[in-house]
């Protein structure tokens, strides 16, 4: 292929698939966060130093979360095809791949939230308890605001991981930059498109990290910590 | 139970391990208007005692009364309500880093569901009470240690508590800040009709501000009473150790003279002002060497201590003792070892 042909192909394919990647990463990130927050709170609260210590819930939840995190994503996509089909009506395509992406990222988010809440420390919780605060009040008005910077950097990391996972969605008929890499780079030996895709993915990861870090910095600056 | 006491502990024990009790059958009464000090070394059970006092922990056995009601009989909702009439100041401030000074002081008011308009008026007033007017929008990370503790105090008094608990509140501050913080507490007690309970390991804090004190050792109260009584005549060895580190750190070489007699003289009130030693020397032909001395101005009395060495023959020393007894000076003989402790 000539350079001209490559360029035409790039302009036809890359912008739309780049948007598809963004769509997959951020929508699944959003849903994973929605699932991860209650799971993380539950993990935090049921641990032995938490607000409602309950070893059974903690161990049970912990096991589920760990299983979720240990299944390789390529296998997860295939394994939950019936579930995906039940949710979105099909197991093929960009939207369908949001289901496995969400399921893969939710346990990660849960651990992010759990870790962030634990970082706040018992002294702060105790201080609020001595003031007569309810547990729900402590979670929403003490733990989350205090751990906001840690949560933001954890979510940033989860989004970066999702970029990696989303590339695999191309394997099973999902869209995104991964699809270009597989269909053109791998199956048709098109080095030009391969490199363009790589550069875009690296830029995307850098961009997400940059925004995440900037957000953390601005929160900390506002709180007088920098 | 005593109807007048604000807080009363009745045979309170707390054990974490079956072998040893962290608190052993503690009886304690704290009356409205007291500035009550609880002093003990680390591990003596101070924090455990405080956690029982403020309802954070339930005692293993015994009862805690606050304002006439048994805390263990309260449901969790009533207990939360009760806690809103107690303020607490912590060693490490425990301010929310995500909130400004205003937000931190407003926090307990939000817990108590105080309406917005009231909060907006009350918080600046509270901050001005602790001398932090104009610092409303400062985040804790931008405040000094002393200022953080002032915010914490404003927060602790936000819900007009009956009692203010201070858990080693001055331990993380430098001496100048300790002094001004204690002055602030005294001032607030007068203005707001507070009862204050102070947990500390620093006798300076007790001397500076407390009216009553309990000495805690290995989970037991070994001595309790008015601060002036304790300073004038400490009975338990632990109390003495706490008191005397304020004055004595004497080098070894001054001990060892065989004719030497070591005494600690204590005087209170008016006696502290009389020129005792020069009159003593007119009565007995001995050498008097002053090794250490202190005068403590307590909340309601002046208490003085003098550690002296008498050197001379036995007959003259006996005359000196007669003089001290006639003058009704409390004194005790010491061995060098006791003095070093």
C-alpha cells in the first residue's frame, strides 16, 4: 500500500475506533465505579477494624472480588457471553464488550475504594463517633471526602487498566483501537496502522494519567497540602 | 449514686485479655465545674478510662453515669444524643483535612442537625471564642499545631456540651502553645460553665489548670483529691514520682556525706511566704544546704517544696526538728535513693 492509501485508511478507521475505545473505557469505568463503590464500602465496613465487623461477609466478598480479579480478561469475555447476551441482546460489538469490561474492572474499583477508606484511619472515625455521628454519616461525610485524592488516583489506575482490556475486546468482535491492531496490524501486516494505533493508545494512557494526577494535585492544593 | 455528680463511675472494670484488667474497679465522681485531671504514665489505663467515660467503650463490669443516667442502659440512638453533649479534644487534633476551619467546627453541628442559618452564625462565633477570627477558610494543613488544636476546641464546644474531655490535648504542642491552650481552656470554662476532664501524663498540666486530680497506675486509681492536697502531701510513690520530676534531677556527688540528713519540707498557703530557713538557723546550730526548691501556684493555693540537707551534730539537728514541728511544717526524711527516683 502506498503512503497515500495508508493515510486514507487511517483517517477512515482510526477516529471512529478511537472514539469507540473512549466510549468503552469511560462507560465501563463509570459502571465499574458504580458497582465498586458499594462493594468497596461493604469490604471496608465488614473488615475486623471496620464499622460493622463481620468476618463471613468480608471473607465471602473478598473471595468473589479476588476471583473476579484473577480471571484473565480474554477468558472472561468468552466465559460470560451468555450473560452479555442477556444484558445487551448480543455478544458482539463495542457496546457488548462494555459488559465484560465492567465486570473485570468492578473488583479492582472495589479494592481501590476499600484501600482508600482504610487509609483514613480509625482516629478520625472515632472522633466522629464521639461526636455522635451515625455510621452512614461517617462514611459519607468523613471517609469519602477524606480519601478523595486516593480514590481519584485509584480510579485513574483502573481506567488505564481498562484501556489495556479494551484492546482485547477487538478479539471477539468489539470495536476500538484494538480491533485495528488485530485486523490490520496482525492479520494484514499493516505496520503503518499498527504504529498509529500504538501511538494513540500510549497518548490515551498518558492523557488519562495526566488528568488524574492533575485532579489529585488540585484537590490537595485546595486543601493546603502542597 | 451521687445526684450532684455530672459523671460517676461505679466499680468500673475493663479487660481486653483474661489475664489482666486494663481498669480495675474504678470509682470516680466528677462534679459540675471541676477541672478534673487524670494523670498516669503510658499504659496506666488513661485512654481506656476516657473511652469508658465518654461512652465510646462499654466497661466489662460496673456502671458509668453521665448526667444522672446510666450510659450502658442507653440505646444506640440515645447514646449518640448523649455524646452530642460531650466535647472531645484529641492529642493529634483529628481534624478533617477535607474541610476548612469553618467546615470542621460546623461538622458536629451537622451531626446534631442544626439548621444552616444557625450554623452560619454560630461557627464564626465559636472560632472567635478560641481566637481564630478570620481563619474560617483556612484548611488544617495550613494552620500551626496550636491553631489546629484551637479549631479542635471550637469544634468540641460547638454543641454547647456539659463536659469537655481532653485526651492528651497538649502533648503534641510546644511549651508556649501548651500554656496558651491551657489559658484558653480556663477562659472557656469560665465563659461557658464547662466541666473539663483532662487526661495527661504531664504534671505541669495538672498544676496549671486542674482543681482535682486522680492518679492512675496499672488500671487503678492510687491517689485522688484536690490538686493542692496532692502537691503538698503526695502519699503514693507514683504521685511522688510525678511531682518530683518537676524539681529534682540532682547529681550523684552531692550525696554521701555520713552526717548528712536529707529532708523534704512542704508548706502551703501563708507558710510558703515566711522566711523559714533563716529563722531555723537562729534556733539550731547546723548547716543547711538547699538542694532544690519549688513554689507552685495552683488553682486555689500556693504550695512550696524545699529539699534541704542538714549537716551538724545530733543534738542540734534535734533542735531543728523541734522547730519544724512547732512551726507545723510538714516534712519527711529522704534517702538519696528516694530523692533520685
